[in-house]
C-alpha cells in the first residue's frame, strides 16, 4: 500500500532497525519504546487490522507464524522471566498504524490491567 508506514519500512524506503526477518515476517525495534525491549513483528503481507488479515489469509498459518516469531524474540531479547505480546485492533483498541503488527515488550515487570 502506497501510504502505509510499515509497507514503506518493509520495502526499505524508511530506515528501521531489523532484528529478525524471514520470507513472511520482519521484526524491528519500535522507535518509541514502552519497555527496555519493544519490538514490532510485522507480516510482509499487508492487512490493515487483525480482522482483515484473518479474512485475507486465514487463521492458521500466517497468524501462528507471527505468534511463534513473537515468542522466540520475546525470550531472545530479554524476556527470560516474562514478556508481553500485544495486538491493537482499531482506533479504540489503540491501533495507530493500520498494518497488522504484534508488539513484543520485555525487560521490565508489567501490571494488569494495562490501561
């Protein structure tokens, strides 16, 4: 998508700090981290929201892959004692970039409810 921030990052048009990539997924450091480790796990295939991504790609393969990558990176980047994986869906859910992505946060204790 021409106006999508993450599509531009994935295409290399906007610089980012990549910590992981494979044929389906890229993970980058968040430019406004909310924890010592704050990564964004982004599918290469554009889908604006989780709901749209599931409608386009199904529930199994792609989403499961994103979760596996998030879990791997959560432990690898400081979450040995725990980490948080978050998907924000829509404006009321806190989504600000409309390309599905998972936040992986680690390196500090987290509380519940989150806010």
